[in-house]
């Protein structure tokens, strides 16, 4: 064992990169669940974004166009789920699982001719001398734009949900859709828009995997990142900043796992791979045992179909 | 005559297979408190939804101060000056009072200003409210205040109130009525929907009675008796349940110092409950919902186990027995929730009859169900209790609330219980079916059973019970004879003011 080979500064810098895709997907899913919809198709939307982003970036040799394409692709496939659950009133759990399976298969089909290609590089932002600062420089000022975008997105979602009228309506729809309908809010419309946002975020998260983190296209490359994002939303008890903290925690575990392996540490990697889910289960147990903590509770209408009566 | 504030002219709303409203016309004047009366399913809710812009009528029109008024959405109704307090509150538990109010407004001011305004208006109308509290933590009365304040902040001309008092204690009803009278004196109109006739007689100066979607009468409620209004609503002469006075027999059910924790997260645990019921006696237990009613029924039925001696039936300790063992001894229960607790919604009436009748009616032999016997039993319940249904093969879900209630109560009564416990036996049941159920309960007591009726309908309890006790926060007050009990005393009992005396005894 040689812990000395693990550099904490590099560890933190790389965990931010590792956390960004799940953070993007999680913040999207958080908004979707706040609106009362449980979309288990995050994995499928992520990998669709990953392949779409990769293909467009390779074709145009522009990573940013690729990311834009991933956003559009993620939102488009999420509309499949939206039509099924919001218009045809299909079961959300089944539809979400179907979306994941569809996304995995569909992306494998689209990506066949892109295996083994190197995508255009996504440049790191240039902060000039700031990057050269010791410790702070590599951690804060040596990343590509999406790392910063993901943090800004967390801030924006947090502010919008809590301090804007639109955010309040979205929370109301998720908390009690019958009440929201009685007050004249368009429950279905709010939910479809939320699902599209969630799809776009998941798509972007997927593109980050295939364009920056890995970067190449392989079949099934999201490897459970979508599921971690779903677990993260619960772990964060539906709060944006906690999602950020959770993403960095989970990201840290992923990076640490690689580092420990490299350092020859003799703990089976499976334990670390399991840990995000184990932590999420623990959080669920704490949430359900501590009844007084309403602040941790799920949105009241989460996962329930809305039928407008009368 | 001056132009009415709102005039409904020939409103008709047809749903596939049902005519909810047919040619309904009436006027509401400025500063008038107008009552809309009717049984369940008479079309009251459909009508107010049309006024509030939630649905559009198929025919007819509405005039607001003489101008055509056809709201396509609640926002438009609110802009015109119509506000509505819903029967089932349209509130959001995980949000605070100010946010809830803001959601009901079209152009809410920033939360800080709004909070100040909520405090001001709520104090002006005698409905104090803290804008920063979570709605999920409020009592039913306080939740209703949130709804009312939400309406008042928009300065409406017409306030629609749908069954506003169904969840309130008598004291809370008084506070509400004071507020409503203050609103009237300010020139605002109120459309008041209720089936509690005494309230309407105390508050309203005009009324329209609906039956099966049609207007069947208009009356000044102050000049009518509650009975004549009820008969107008039902369309037939009402039979008041009655029985001959009898002398109570031996003690059949005795509960001593019963304390059990509630199985549900938001339930109320029972604390030191004492009660006793003799043969031929009806004990009425009142209380606002959520004060331990479900837990008390569970502890009596055997769904919640208690100390062996805490529940005694005919001097036998049964506290540790489960429902089946208690049923076998003759202790039968009918819980409040019809669909999902008293009856399995997707199962047929025969299957539902089997569920509780299996043992006492011997519907199972050597572990095998005798379907023909079960069917006969279900048919006999349907026949005796006048359950309107095509037959026992119909799913419980398909029955109307009143008919299913007749079935689940009848199913227990037909098993000749020696002790019967019912929770909310006539909740959501129309007046004639309710009278029928109450009569059956009285007949059962007359025949020598001990009966416990848990209900939130005080009029019902006063009608059927010999003794009255109140549940408050899981404690049961000392029972008092119903004869000579005043509403004020009952209110105090419901508020828990007398709860301690019995705990000490």
C-alpha cells in the first residue's frame, strides 16, 4: 500500500470532473421530481446525449455544437416519456425503465460507426495567472466550461425553485397536483416542461462523459451514472446544494476507487462501487425513521399520475 | 329591483352518461348570503366549478352585474371578483402559509410584503395566522383560515364556500360565522354550500335547492324548519330514526386505561382511554378528525393489539386477540374508510361479504369457501339494507358511497353482533340513506347489542346515542348522557376542557 502516491490536490480536481456528469443529470432529475414526476429513464437519456453529442462533435469537429446536440437529443427522448406518462397516463416507473432500455439500445445502434474515434478536445478555460496558484489553481481554475456551468446551474435551479413564481408553481404541482389544478395551474404542461429540462440536463451530462471525461464512444459507456444521479436526488432530499455536495462525494468515491487501485490498496473495488447506493439506502432509512423532518420529505405527488377530474 | 351581482340563467352541464346540471337558474344579490342546498350528487359542485371557471357549461349563461360572464379559467373568475374556498383544501403541506397564499393569487407581491399583509388582514377578520408556519403543521381550522385569507386578499365580491364547516369544531364554526357576517356587512356576497341545515338557517337569507341537477325549490331558510328544508332536498318525507327507551342490560364492552401507539406516522396515539357500554346502549364518540378515531376503532377491532385486560368483552379479556378471534366472540367493527379498509374496492360484493362474514356466517368449511353461501349472504345484505346495485357480482368500487356504506354496515349488522363499533357510519351518505343506517343501528341496540358510534357529525350522535364522549388528542372525555347536553358543553368536551377529569377518575 502506498497512500503517498495519491495527491489530494489532483484528487479533488479530478473528482470535480468525475462528478460533473452525475451532477448535471441529477439537477435535471431533481427539477423533474420536484414537479412530481419520477423519471427512471435518466440512464437512457444520458447515453442518448452521449452518443448524439459525440457524433455531432466528431462530424463538426466542435465540442460545443456536440453538447448543444446532446441537450436537444436528451430533451427529445424525454418527450417519449412525457407523452407516455403525461398524455397517455402510463405508469411512470415502467415508462422510465423502458426509456432506459430504449436509450441503451438506440445509442448502441447509432454509435456503431463511432467506436474508436477520438473526439475534438474540449479546451480548459484560461484564467491566466490564477491557474498557476498553488493548490487553489488546479482545483478551481483549471477546468473546462461545463464544470462551471454545472455549478452555475445548481445555483440557478436553487434560486429559481425557491424565489421565483415559476419555481413556486412547479413545487406546488409536485406537492399536490389536485390542489394546483383547482387553483388553475396547468399541471400537465408544467410537468412536460420539467421532463424536457430533465432530459436536456441528462443529455448534457452524457455528452460530458463521451466528450470530456472518457473521452471516446463505447457502447453502454454511462455504466450506471444515470442510476447514481437518481440515487443522488434522494440522497440530496430534493435540495440543489445538497445534490452538489452529494455529487462531489460520489464523484470522490469513484476517483478514490481508481486511485486506491493504482496504489495497490487491497480492498475489493466492488465495495466502493456499491457505496453510492449504500449511502442512498441509509439516507432513505433515516428519512423514513425520522418522521418529524418534513424538510427531507419527497414531493407529495411524486410518481402519481394526474387525471384532471371535471 | 336592482341588478343582481351574479345571475345564472339556464345552466346545463352534461357529462358522458350523466346530466350534472339541468337548466339551473338563480340570482345572488349584492351583500346576500345565498345557500346552495342539495344531497351528494345533486350537482352543487359542478355548478360552483362552472362559476369559478373550472368547467364550462354546455348551455345557458351567467351575468355578472348584467354583463355576460363566461370564465374560461379560474384566473379569469378571480379577476372578475369571484373567490372560492374549497371543500377539500387546495393547500400544499410542505410549503408555508405565505407561499400557499401567493399560489392562489394572480399577481402576488413579494413574499415579505405578502406576509405583512396576511398578518394584517387575518387579524382584522379575527382569524389570526402566522405566515411563516408550514401548512402541514396546521389544524383543519387553521388550514381553512389560509384558504379564506387567500380569498380575502384578492378583495372578492363573491365568496364561494363549499362545505366549509365539515371539519370544524363548534367554536371554530362560531369564529367563521362571525367573519362571514363581517364580510356581508361590508357588502360582499357569499354563496354558501352545505347540507348542515341549522347552519344555513343561522346564516343565509336565501336558498336554492338542487336535486338531481335541477332546481327543485327556493326558500328563505330563516322561515323554514330544518326538516322542511331536508325534505325539499331529499324529495320525500324524512323518517326520523327512533326507538323505544329500554333499560340497559349487562356490561358487554369495557375498556380500561387503554393506551396504544398509533401505527401511522401522522396518527394520534391513544392515552388512557376508559369506556364501557352495556347491552342495549349506544355510546356516541365525537371529535374532530385525527384525534384518535381510527386508532380507537383499530384497538377495538383488534387491528391494533393492546394489553390483554385493557379491552374486555363480556368480562373476557380480549386485548391481545386479533380481529378474527374478536369477530368470533361477537365484536364486529365497520371502519370509516369504505374503499380500502371496510371493503376491498376491486373485489365483488360477494367476496367482500366473505371477508368479514366467513366465520360467523360459516361461509368456509374445512378451509374451502362456499361461494353459494357467500353469495346468499351478500344478497341478503343487499335486500335488507336496500343497497342499489345490479347484484352481488358487482365490484365494491362501482357502488356509490351511500350504497356501499349501507352494504358494509349491513354486512356487520346481519351477523348479529353483540358489540358493534362503527366509525363515521354516514359520512358522505345522503339524508335518506343516513336515516336508514341510523335506524338499523338503533334497532340493533334495541335487540340487545352494545353499540359504539364514532362520528364527527354531532347531530348524528345526538340523534342515536344515549351517552356522549369526546376524543381529543387521543384522550377520551368522561361520557355524559345525551339528554340535556348543550352544544356549548359539547364544544368544550371536543376542545378537551373536560378530558382531565376522567383520566384522574
